């Protein structure tokens, strides 16, 4: 874990901020909006400052939703958030986070705000039990040099609280709808192919396998093979569960 933390620090060091050029009134406006958003929603929301390397906003409902100690979170920052994550999942999240930072650094700066990282993992609640959550990260503001400055995190309770099968992650370009696999997909990754996503859309819209077969000019057997792979990738027991889970991950829009 120490090696992963050191690697993360080195990645953060690659971004060179000029503090005097950062307009923190922008951050304050975002915080006011996020406060209002958290009051009407059931999501935990954070705002992370890559320049200060700390959370500059944590929504009050983290306490009600997940049992977080907000005073401890304010005092300890990132270390407190990490302490709530299942130790095995924290290692996987660190590996994934470092890999995706490297990937983001390689893309043109003007595209960095087009991507959303979605993770599913376990955190400790106030009853001392691990629960599954889905967390979405997105670059909210870049500085004048194109560095990722402010990043928003949105955490929701996962609709699937069944047997856990490891951390899942995906990187979604929500402008093009492209699901990106920046490294060879691990067994834990959720990376649906374009055809699988197309079929999932049709399942959501109420089409049966024969109707999907006719619509896409493929055999019913091929449709059912895709359906089975979708269930396996999403760790879903049935099609409706797969649709609901995919929608929560941002695969359906």
C-alpha cells in the first residue's frame, strides 16, 4: 500500500499549479451549489482540490447515509475516507486510480472534463458492517494550464447488496457514450461492448429476445449469448436487475 501511495503522490506532483492564478471564488460557487444539491438528494457529495490535495467540501448527509464522523473527516481528510474503505478494496481502488490518472494525463486537456470514473466497492457503515457503494468521479474544473484542479465525487448506496465479487470500475465518456478500458479489462471491470450496450438498451425498452433478433438482424441464439454475458459482467441475477444496475453505473442514458 505504501508503494501505491508513493506512486499516487508522484502522479499528483506531475501537475504544477500556480496558486496565485487559481480563482477560489469558483470553488466557493461550486460548494454552494453542491450544498443545495445534497439537501434534496440522497447522494454523498465531495469536492476534492488537487492543488491543496484535500477535500474542501463534504456533504452533511454522509453522516446519515453512511455513518461517517464528519468532524473526523474534516480533521483527517483523505485518510479518514480511506479508513472507511474495506482494506482489500482500498488496494484495488488505489491501483485503478493511479492507472486512470496516468490515462487522463495522456489525453488532451480539453477532453479531461468529458470523462467519469465509476467505482463500486465496500465501505464501513455506522453498524460496523461493510456495505456496497457506487462512486462517480469527474473533473469539475481545470486550471489555465489544463491541470485537473477540482474533482467532484458522488457516492450512492449500491442497489446490489448481495455477495461481493470485488471492486468494479469503468471510465465513461459521457459526451460520446464511449465506455473506455484504458488497460486490459480485469475480471473485476465492467466493460460492456457496444453490441452488449445496444442489447441492454433494447431490454430496458421492453423488447424480447426474438424482437431484438429481428431488429438487429442477428440470431436469437446470439441475442441470448449477449444477454448471458451482460448478466455475468454486471453480476446480475436477471435482466431487470442488469438494467437497474447498468443505469446506476451510467451505462444507460
